[in-house]
C-alpha cells in the first residue's frame, strides 16, 4: 500500500504531516525528509520534541501515551505511529 493509499484510508496525509512538523521544528519542508532523524539530523531538543507531540495531539484529536514519545524520531515513524492510533477512517 502506498503512502497516498494509506492517507486515503486514515485521513492522515504524509505531506500535510510533513508541513505541520516542519513548521513546529522551524525547518524547511524540503529539509524534513521521511527518514531525517529529528535529533541526530535536525538537532532538536527534548522541549521541541514535546512541542511536536502536543501539536500532533491537537491536530489529530488524540492522546499519545508517554511511552509513544520515544517512537517519534522521524517523519516516517511519526506517520506510522499516528496511522496506528487513528486506524481506518
């Protein structure tokens, strides 16, 4: 299943997620590749990582567990986690 097909079934679009996270991290959308590691590649700190979590919770209307926070290490892992939480539309 492609990312586009995934977004059609969950309402979670990768490019929209990319724009949202890039805005929070204050990086160019082009800089936020699917696998760019937030900490190692983009140099974000724990406070900014927490801000990403808060924005994602508000945007998608869900509550992430504290145990989920370490799983959000890149755009791809954030997308996979949210897709699992949101389930089929």
